[in-house]
């Protein structure tokens, strides 16, 4: 079975801050079931926050949803013999929307965490991420590692693991954390000087560093250890999670998942 791992760019500076001990990759939460239901017969209704490239975005020319997550879900839908529709939804309320059965599932670079698993189920992981990267302005010289974010204004995306990681970092005050609806807004705030640091998923932060080297740079090591992304499914529909897991297993085994990864990350 092929494992999918994210590319990681070299980061500038050195760090003396403590690192989190990596944990084993999580497994799916539900027990297998023989069948599943969808809100609309023959169609998967999927929520995603479509402003998070390269995972999900809306093509400005075609108006179509695109990205790694979208391609993964499209392949899953093919395996299940279903059509699929996508809805752009605020990230911080996607899980509650799936809980309320407004959608069959959600894919939006969701890190599998015990806290989230209390509310919904996750499929097996389909993406391995280096963790939450720390980004600063390219001209910044005073912030060199994680411990230097204490006392600084830190931008994060609302409802993300990055927001939780900053909240829980020793010495960081709640009033110094500024949450934005999208990562793009957080990086624009960094450029304008509204915040001193942005913390977010490394593969999502990386394009800003690569495409705007005069504006941004990475510092230190990621604020968190390796993270694993899974698809969000309502706990009342374990059969759908099991079916998606079977599809993912086939995609890993025959190389399709790796090919999709290479398309978007290499």
C-alpha cells in the first residue's frame, strides 16, 4: 500500500522550542457496516471550505471546484457509483453541519483529532502533513523559533488545529490570537502588519512562501507534530465511512492516491 506524504520545504532559522512527540497514524473510528444512505439518492453531498489551495479551491475561470481533496472525493464517488456535489461552507461550522445531516460528508484538509472524533467519525487518513508551520514577513529578524511567538500577534484560520495549537502554546495570551475566515485573509493581515506571525497547515502555507518570497518566509520547526487528514462523516452513517475506507484502500493499492498527490504537490 502506497503511503502519501506531503512535501516539506526547508525552513529558515533554528529552533530551541520543544517539539511534540509524533503519534502513530490514527485509524478510522466507526465499525464497518453493510450499507449506507445519502441525503439524495445516487449523490454524495459534500461540504468543503473552498479557499484552501492546493486542497480545495474554486477555479476563477470555470467556477468549478478543484484541488487535491476534490480529486480524491471524485475518485471515491466513482468507486461507490455515485455522483457528487460540493458546497462551499465556512470551515469552523462544517463539522456541526455534518452532525446536523445537512451534508453526507465533508472533505477540507481535516486533521483527525480525538476532540473532533467525539462529534463525528473520520475515514482512514488519506494525507500525511508535517504539521502547523510558522510563517513571518520576509523582513522579520526577531522571530526565529516557536518560543518567539509569545507576546506577538498571531494569525490563524478559525476552527483549525492551528488555532488550537496557538491557544495551547505556553505563554501565548488569547487576546494576541487573531482568527480569520480563510488562510488568505491571515496572510494578507501578516503582509499589512496586522499580525506578526501566521500559523497554519504547512502544505497550505507553502505556496505563499514559494510564490511570494519577498513577502513571507518559514521560521523554525512546525508548531505541531505530523498530522493526518481524514474525511468527516456523520456517526449515524457508519456504512458510508466503511464504504469510503474501502475506496481509499483501493486507491492506495493501485497508485491512484499517489498520482493525485503528485499532481497537486510535486
